[in-house]
């Protein structure tokens, strides 16, 4: 239905022209004053810079996914982490992800917007951050209560994780995908 239609529109937006040998070209569309667009090839130095951004972001995002998985696995298997370790890991995760999103919004999104369509209107990405942080706030409140002495209920903790897991993983994957060089 609607999601499939949105996916087709997004996929069409990312079609990359190929040269005579079938090698994808690095392009940037620029809008002219009359509303038409022109395609401009990206300089190799710019391509390398943006590729470094992609590799760096993917590394951070993979770390967040790994930490998330270790915490959610520990919700089902208490031998993986002691309660205190799970609480400390969760609170650290919240702190690091919050800082990561702040850096993205203030430093990286403005730079990336100059080349990458998905970052030109960062309202969608920032909206995802808001939804994620609503979940992180719930997680933080629960973990802080446990830190102060409330018994940790791993099934309750798992349900908090599950409440925003889909949007978190979609967001982490979408940002890295949007930084692929062929979309610049």
C-alpha cells in the first residue's frame, strides 16, 4: 500500500546514472533560478571526505546496535549481565546516543545538507531523534529508579526497549544509507 509507494518514490530518487562502461557516476543536482536542475560531478576530494563521514557514522551506529543487542539479549538471559551492569550500560548508552544526536544535528547535518538530499530537510531525521529520545527518556527514568533500589524487571525493561527499537534501527540504517557516495 502506502509504504510500498513511498519506497518506490524514494528508490526512484536515488537512481544513479552510469557512464558508458556501466560505472556509477558521482553526481549532485543543483537547482537553477528557473526551477530546472543541472547535474554536476562531485570532485574526488569531496567524494573522499563524504565517504569518511559514511564510514565514521557506520562505525558509531554499529557500536550502538551492538550495545543495544547485548542489552536486549540480557533482558532474556540474566546470565549475560548482572543487574547493575545492565543498568550502567543502559544509562551510558542513553548518554552517548544523546551526545551523538546533538553532534549530528549541530555539526554534521548542516555540512551534509550541502550535498545530500536526505539531509537538506533534516526535519524528518530530527523528528526521528525526538521519537527515539522519548523512548530514551522512558528507559532513563526506569533505569534510574532501578539504580536507586527498585528491583529490575527484565521483562519490563525489554518492553521499554521494544517500544522504540524499530524507529531507532530504521534511523541508524537510514543515515548510513543516505551517506553512500553514489547519492551525493
